[in-house]
């Protein structure tokens, strides 16, 4: 039996353990061993003697215990997965529009109904909401959760730009829209649910861990994947997500050599706010996240006096008042070739059609997983072919409806805050 130290036994493994233990109890004399049947069971299954004794003690106390999954030991995982972000945003916005009181408990209850097998700790949920751009503030008649102003502002800028690229009569794009993104997929990415015999149980030989990882870079238009833009490479890091493997130089190389030569002229290139998308141009004004020395150097070069003993917070305050919008390397490169870059607002994956494409692609790969890297590469190629121009057009159409909903709801919320109904 393949077993990883520290991993709880599943019900099928506990049934096997009990059966083997009973077998050695009955036939121990035939083996001519001085060891106990418990030790022989541990040796045969490759597990610890303490595990055998613990399972057998539970079995003797309550025979049905072997049918119950073991409780995970240690502290539970409380992190809130990014996949819940869209549902949380929609829930909070609808509650705000309806004037309903929102609490962390009500959001947790909504998430529990959506994902009953996950745990949502209130303090972790509070930090997650803050990171996703929500704040707990005083509303018109009561305190409620609302989006931070900079999130609303970024969304309005994005929506206004996208709407200006659509014809009023048919809602068609004036300039071609290109959506780019990066993702990853692991060698052991597979579906957990399968059909199986009641007698045999779900004996799936699935390896532990996620396995080796492939990182993917690609882009779509309404005509499907951008030709020759796909790049797939093996990650050299085993921890974190794919963002830790990416950097500005790698992204810029792909952007210049693979994307720009293969997209239509005068395209509107849509991307998210990943740090490697936002590498400052050489002549750009610094941002508050830049080093203190870089901010001071820029201020002095622009003849802005600042004392030698100024703290960074003081320099940032001056910078915010006078500095123009930052300029990014990627934007300059795109502009030189007649394109324009626009970034989705922070924490809005629902506005990126290619995010849905990644979901379709990963689901297709999971259906044909055999836990080998060679097969993963092969199935990945087949999965890309499943996403056609018709697929992209349907997804983009759905995203445009989401854009319209955001536009209308933001206007309604603004109107209600300006003219509250008492």
C-alpha cells in the first residue's frame, strides 16, 4: 500500500488494514515469526505500528469507525480560495443595492452554502475581503461592507475605455481586442469523482501531491487563440503559484517575440495587474512602492526640494501630489507598434474572458489524466484545440454582459448614495 507519512488513512485503506490484521491473527503460526500480528501488518502495508494499533483500537470500540474518513490533524487550513472572489463581490453588491445589512457571518454562511466542505474562519475572511478591495464603513442608514474607492475608480476607467471601443448600434469592437494571461497546470491535475463498484470501492492509484507543473502563456481574440503565441514551459519552483516563476524580462520577451507579431493592427491589449506586467519604464515617475532612494532621486531631478532627514512617508506624500501617472515598459513597446494596453481593475477575473478558457482547458486535461508529464503535454495540446473561435465569442459575449451589469449597478449605487431614500 502506497502511504505518505502524516497523511490520514481513507476508509478503504482502513478496511484493508483490518482485513490484513485479521488474516495474520488467524495464520500467524504458519509464518514462523515471533513478531506480533500488528507488527506483521505494519510491515506488510508499509505503515507504522502505532497507526495499526490506533485503527484497530477504534475498530474494536466502534466497528463502523473504519467507514468514516479520518480527521485531519494539525491546524486547519483557513485560506479563502480566489475562486470565491466573484461570488463574494456579487453577493456584497446585491446586498448594497437592496439596502441589506451585511456581516462577516452572513458572507461566511453564503460561502458555506456554496462550498459546504470548506472552512471559512472569520478573521481570515476579514483579511481576505480587505485584500480584495472591500471595507467596512458607514452606509446611508447603517454600517455595511462596500468596495474601496480605488477599486470602483479603476473599474469605471476600465469600463469607460472598453465601452468607447464598441459601436452603439451593434456593440461590436472598433479596435480588435486581445486578452492575454498566464496560468499553470500540474501533472496530477485530475477529477476526484469516478464511477466504481460498491464491492471494490474507489481504488484509484492517484499519487500524493500535485506533481510537476507546466506554466502557460497565451492570448485570445474573438477568433480564438492568437496564432503562434502559445508558450508552455516546465516550472523550476515547487512551491507557491506560477507568479513566482514569472518575471518582467520573461514576460517582455514573450510579449515582443510571440504576441505582438501575431495580433491584428491597432489592437487593444487587455491584461491584469500582475507585477511583471507593470515594470516601470526607464523614464517613468516612481510609484509609492519604489525605494526611498529612487523617489528622492526623481524629486531632486525635477527640482522638488526635500530635506535630507525626510522619511519615506513624507517623500511619498510629495510624490502623490505632483507625480504623473506611471509609464510601463510594456505600454511603451505596444504603443510603438500601434497598439494600446489596458488593464482590468484589481480582483476582477470575471472581466477576463481568457480566465474561462483556462477553466475549460484544465477540465479537459483532468478528464484524461494518467499522472505523467508526457501525457499532460499531449492532453494540453488536445485541450487547446477544444477552445475554438465560437467558444471565445460566447465567452466574450458573456463578459460584456458582466461589464454592462457593473456599469449599471455602479450608477445605481452612486445615485442612491447621492440621493438616499429616507
